[in-house]
């Protein structure tokens, strides 16, 4: 069964409180955290994902104001008034006091197009969030599975330490009776020291993976917890992955699709620039001569965007954006073609690595374990020397470490494969 995670179980905030409660150094029992819980926590709390959430809300807020009109203009002043000191022949030549109001009325089709375009920008931000989450998910799985392998290495090292202590104990007992060599005792002590150094290095690497997961989950870096070490070896994967499947599965392709859709809405908005806008204006005049009647002016105006000297801009913009859309469509095809080949090659390599790992588990390690057991039994019966036992132990130990290294490579290949096909 693949290690891919398609759905995340809802995790209550009690999970976080339980983690935090085990953060102190004196905690006697640490919480066991599954990979599902880690991914759910990242999805909810990682700051990089929250950036996209805020941007998406910002675009929605912009879209809410897309149907707004420009503010009305009001004014006042004088109309047809003579300059100071000019000779006035009649009272009506004193001019008038004028009040005016003006309102631009945008074309409703343009407002609707602008609103749809801004809403499409929010969809792009949501798709960008999915792309980032896919990357964070791969980082989390890499750290989690690396930690899993390190725990297995630690178990092997602990068992190796126990074995070396046992061999060293036997060598020290036999040496006074001339049944062993002093050099063999020193060699066993050196091997035991090497095991202890490996345990220290492995423990440090485990803490590093712990810190990495804390960073991804936005938890305190000093928080310590355990992981689920009962995960099985990944099963084989299918080689078939057509471009239709990848186009639906991959978040980067979906983001590109939404970008193309947004650009198409932008093209439509630019095309609507050929439609006219409107304006109304009302002016009222109070004559300074009481004998003159009050007057007004009411005007309605319409723009003429199809005029040759004004239509060049939106025509050029429409053409340029159409070419950009065509370029993004070609980019989409290139991504899918490359992804299809990459996924198939990764599936072939993954299945091969899985068979090699199973071969270690089923054949190589059991055979070397039997060789070690036989050599140790001969040593206990005083028919073999300690260097022979150490050689058999080293062969088994190296095979165990090689098996775990291959297991780690297999897990990382699974992570890369799932990242590529968005699982």
C-alpha cells in the first residue's frame, strides 16, 4: 500500500495541547504523532500557507468593491462675471453665481467584468497555496520517514552494543585461561566505542528531524514527541500516468489553469473598453440681477472609445494578453509532457528499489544472521576466535545499515513520486 495521503483526518486542538504538555525535559511519556496528524497541523498552522489565505481574502475584498462608482463632484463659483474694475452697463452684466454637480456612470458590463477578474485572482492564490502545501508536505514526509529509519538504526545500534558487550565479556573471561588474545579484547573495545559514537550521531539526527517537523508545524522548536514506527514498506506503483490524470492531480498545473482563466477574463475586460462610459452634469445659476431669471444646465455625456486615436491602446493590450495566454498554454503542455516522463521513470526506479529492499529483508539479512549465529555458537564452544565473530558481526551490521539506507532511499523516492503526482 502506498504511503500517499489523500485525505487528512480532522485533528482537534487537543492534539496540540497534548504535544505542548510533553515539551518539558522532565516529561516521562511523550506523545506519538502520526504522519496524518503532522500534515493536518501543517495545513492549519504553517505561516507560509496562511500568507496565501490572507492574499485570497484580500482579492475577495477587492472584488467586493469592483461595482463601485466614482465619487460625485460638486462645485460652486461665478459664471460670466466681469473682472473687478470693469465698467458695467447693465445689472445683468454682473454675472451669476453657479452651483454644479457631476457624476461619472461607468458601463455596467465593465464593472461585472472587473469583478469576475478580481475573483479569479483569489482562485490563483488558492491554487498557489496548494502548490506550497505540496512542497511542505514533501518536506514533512521526508523528515518523518528519515526519522523512522533513524529509529530503526538506533534499534540496530543498541542491539550491536549489547552484542559487543557480550563478546567483550566473554573475551575478558577467557583471556586469563589463555583462550583468547589481548589484541582481540582491544579490538572489541574499539568496536564498542564506534557503536557508541554511531548512537550519539543517530540520536542527534533524530533531534534534527524533530526540530524540522516542529518548524513545519509552527510549534516550539524544543518540543519533543515520538512518531509511529510501524509503517510498512511501500507497495508497487502503477506505471500508467497520462497527461489528463496529471493535469487534474498536480497543483502547479491547476494554478497555471487558473492563471490562464484569469488572463482570459482580463482579455474580456480589456475588450469591453470599446464600450462607452457615461457622465451627467447639472449646473444651477443664481443671477446677481434680481430681474434676471434663475437658469440651469443639464448635460449627459458619453465617451467614444472606438475613435482611432483611443482604440489603439485596448486593441494592443488585448493582442498582447492573448499571446501571453498562448505562451502559458504551451508551457502547460511542456510541464505535463515532462511530468509524464518523470513519473514513469520514477515508478520504474521505485519498483526496482522496492524489490531490492525486499531482497535484503528476505534473503541477505537472514543469511548473514545465520552466519553470525553459527560463528558465535562456535566461539561460545571455544572452536572459533573472537576476530572471526567480529568479522561475522561486521558483515551483518553493514548489511543491516545498507538495508536501512536503501529503505530510506525508497521512502524518499516515494515522497518524490507522491509530490510529482500530487498525492
